[in-house]
C-alpha cells in the first residue's frame, strides 16, 4: 500500500521571502479578521518567530517591511475603487513600495545568508 500523499509542495525560500510572506499573512489576519488559529498560520508563525529572533538586530527592517505591507494593502484597495485617471499614480506608488520591499528582503537575506535569494531584473535592465 502506498504512502498517503502529502499536502502541498515543500519549496525552499529565502529568509526574506519567508518573513515577507509571514508579515502579509499577519496583516491578512488583522484586516480580514481571519482566525489566527488556522493550522497553517500557527505553523508558519512558529517558524517565523525563530527567524525573527535571529533578526533581532535588524528589527528596523522588519518594522519597515510591515509598514510597507500596510501601505500596499491600502493602495491596492484604492486601485480597486479608483477612477481610471488615478490608476497611473497609484500604480507608480505601488511600484515604488514593491521596490523598497525587495530592497528590504535582500537586506534580510544578507543578514541570514541563504541559498535561494531572489533578484529582480526588468526587461529594460536586461539589455
């Protein structure tokens, strides 16, 4: 008899990516009133707590990343209800926030070296 299939796929991610995902889920819990006792949230929160301890000296990065997620959440809500003329301005703000978000995630990855840090390359930079 074969083993039962595991749920999901395990993928190694960098510390910056994991913390980023954790902060998004934390914000989701606050904004959407999602129950914090869901099994996947409990497991992820425990794992994130260990990483956050290792990053204690870099708490300013974590705090700024958390602020960026709150700003992005609000900007994306505005995009959903904005008239067409405001979309370009909102998009530029979102791009700027995401660029800063990536910079912070890279700094976290440098603080906790990883094998799978992600880089950003845009089509106009690849030439």
